[in-house]
């Protein structure tokens, strides 16, 4: 396994195929993640309405479901679009934002993973541990937990469910239960801007729309997104100028930069 090659080849595939990514996502990040999609080389569509979500998904290379600002009708739309995506063999990428914080989030997440075949789950440590029934610590939508000493539990969950699990934090961990990689790219300032976690999920969906192997899609996406975050942090003056620099860094990302800056290790 060559992490840098996985990341650079995946980005090349996204830019060659220019796939559409159908987002049913939260209202806080909608504009930001649409721009992240464009800067990575894919095409975003935001179609949350149940009246069209299952019809729209047939044109997509991947479906992203994000429960950040959820309501019952939105969940129905996610289920409808997800079932259609499953029928068509379109990968479904799930971001369980804030699961573990409230009963509504817990029940919604349980229904999504029960009724749909999920390809990739991207969340912070608290969210993933909550999905696993480990009582992950979540405050609002922010994680207060780490995955450091529970990687074996996450790999077991991936094997049991068939998901590729991508846990983001100071070190990102991606596993399909058989292959596990630790990724050290990224920068602390990414945690000071709303939506970077959701944008990491968007990156994973862009890759999943162009790369058949969902483990390679998730790992490559988080490496690339982390590198772009590092590059943006070197140029910005603070959180306010970080976001435009992040978009520029994603758009400018190339094979040479990925190969030079990848900091990842195979854990399993």
C-alpha cells in the first residue's frame, strides 16, 4: 500500500471523470461543501427535498448524507435517496454529525444504517464510538473523545458492518477491517472553522464517486484534504482567511505536492 499514490491517483480520477456528488446535507455547510466539491474537480448538487432526491441521485457518482441540521422530513428524503442509490450501485457516504448528543440524532442515525447499505462512514471519534455503542463523548456536534486506544474496536465494527470507517482527529484513521491506515496530515486551525469535518466527508464522497475501492477512496481523500489544509494554514492570517485559502489549495493540489507532503502509515 502506497498512501501517496492512493491519494494522487484518486484525485486524478476525480478530475478526469468530473463525477456528480449528490449532497443531502446540513444547511450550515451547504455552500462551503459545494465549493469544496468543485475545487476537488467534481460537480455538486444539493437536492434535499423528498420530492426529487431519489430521482436526482440516479445522475450521481456518490450520495452524501449528513445529519448536521436534521428534521424528520430530511431523514425521509435521505432514506428515499439512499434506497435508490443502493438499487443503482451508487456508493452512499454517511456523516453522523452529533450522533450521541440527542435521541433524535441517535434514532435517525440508527435508522439510516439499518435501512441503507452504507459504503463509507466519516465522523469524529465521539460519533464513531457512539455508532459502535461505546458511549462516545459528544458535546453538541463536537467530539470530546479520541480513538487512540480503540482502533481494534473500530476495525471490528468495519468488519461487522462492511463499512469503510474514516475517523478524523489529530490523527485520522481509515479502516475496512482488513486494511487500516493512520494519516497525520492536517493542521489544528482546521478545527477553528465551521464545516471542515463535513468538508472531509465531501472529499471522501468525491473520491468514492471516481474510485471503485472505497477504502482507497476514503484514505486518499483524507490525505489530500489534510494536505490542502496544511497548505492553506501556511498562507492564511487566521480562521477568517483560512477558508478561501483552503479552497485555493484544494484547486491547486497536484501529484507532486501530494507525494511530497503525505504523512501516513499502514497500521494493519
